[in-house]
């Protein structure tokens, strides 16, 4: 599992994760959303992103 986290001067954070680290992070977000309604919107965004990603992979195209 590999993860690179970079903080920027403007306060933002850049993450670079391999597949295993990404899955672990997503699982943590989805799990936490069950216990705190403030996290639910983030879980919904992650799930929607995964669906778009799978659709793109199925078509063999690049999507953003």
C-alpha cells in the first residue's frame, strides 16, 4: 500500500494513492458515513465518482 500526501501553502492537500490505499480510504469513508450524517455527502460523492470511473473503464475511454 502506497500513499503520498502533500500539503500546499494555500491549505489544500494533494493525495496520490495506489489501488489498495484508495480502496482502504473509500471503505473508511463509507463506514464512517454510517455513524455521522456530516460525512454522508462525502460518501455519496465517492460512490458517484466510482460509478463514473467504472463506466469509463467499461467503455475504454478517458473521462473526467
